């Protein structure tokens, strides 16, 4: 009993304020990140995060520029509280498909142990999807560390690039999403501006396919250069083109890749 009390106190000292964690939470230190969560969650996530960090560094050809924290939230209510604070909106309530987020200094995730009851569209037992989801968020962390706006504040219009890159670099641009994209192109139902790509049912296919096209057309070094852009206009000047040309060439590329 005494040990338990001391352990609780020790933990409280580690997280003296603003902590939503219960007394059974632990912290595991990796050279690139510190993982905070229940032992069961840490056992599941630590090896996958480690593999994800390696994969992201390999994709970009450079290491993460600084350490970050990963927080595993035991319930959606505690995750919402964190997001309310981060996004400055005390009324924010997340949608059931939202289970994680990533910015330069932190990655937040809802414990996969409660996805069955507190989330939709995600299955903890689908280990491939879990690996890709973690890698997606790690791309956001890496991106934030290489952008003048580390939390992407004010960059909503660039969702096509922020999300598209994370989708593409985490292999979430799968055959089902590409099939959905081809259907849109065939029906001539593609949005007319990049700003509208990260919205609606086909947002993963639309945004992810732009990142894939950029990588295959301009090469990885240009993808790396685009990390520092804070707006679509700036991205167009890096590409030395305009949005209409990009949309035209992107569509021709995917039409030819049927
Ligand atoms: Zn994302």
C-alpha cells in the first residue's frame, strides 16, 4: 500500500498540472520521443511508434529535428479536453472518426482499447491500419518541425498538402481510395480548387493523390522543400507554376494511370 502511494505521488510530481492521467500511467523515453500512457497502451504503441519514426525519417531522408511527446488518452472526454485547450475552443466536441492528432511538439491519440466503444471507422485489431495511422500523425509531427508554423495555425486552406502528404507518406493512398478518385475523375466531379480537396468522402484519395503526383513528378527534394510552405500560393511559387496548371497536370497524370 505504501509503495502504491509513493508511486502515485511520484507520478503526480512528473505531471504536476494539467494532467488527465490516472495514477497507473507510465512514461517511456525513446531517443526521439517520450510516450505517456497506460502500460497496456504503451506496450501496443511503443514498437509501432518506433517503426513509424524510422519510416518517416527514411521517407524524408533527414531525422526529426527535435524530440516530441506522445500522449495516449484513456477516454474521448479527456482527449477532447486537450483539443479544446490546444485549439482555443472550449466547446469543441470531436467527431467519432477523430482519434489522433499531430503537431511539431506532440502527438495525441485516443487509446485503441476504447476505439470499439468511443470511436467509429477505426478497428484496433487492424494492425496495418493502426501502423499507417500512427505514421500519418508522425508525418504531421515531422512536417510541423520543418514549418514556420509548428502547429499549422492559420493553415487550414493548405489541408490538401498537410493531409495529402500525411496520407501519401503513410501509405494510406490504397487501391480503394484510388478507385474512388478515378470514379470522380471519370464523372468530372473533381473539386475546382486545391483548397476543397481535403473535404468530403474522397478527401484521402484527392489530397493523397496530389502528394503522390508531386513526389513522382517533381521528386522527393521538392517535397522536402514544400514542407516549409505556409500557404498554397507559396507552394505554387516553389513549383514555379499556378494552381490551374497543377490541377490540370494532376488530373492528366491520374487519367493516364488507370
Ligand atoms: Zn492528418
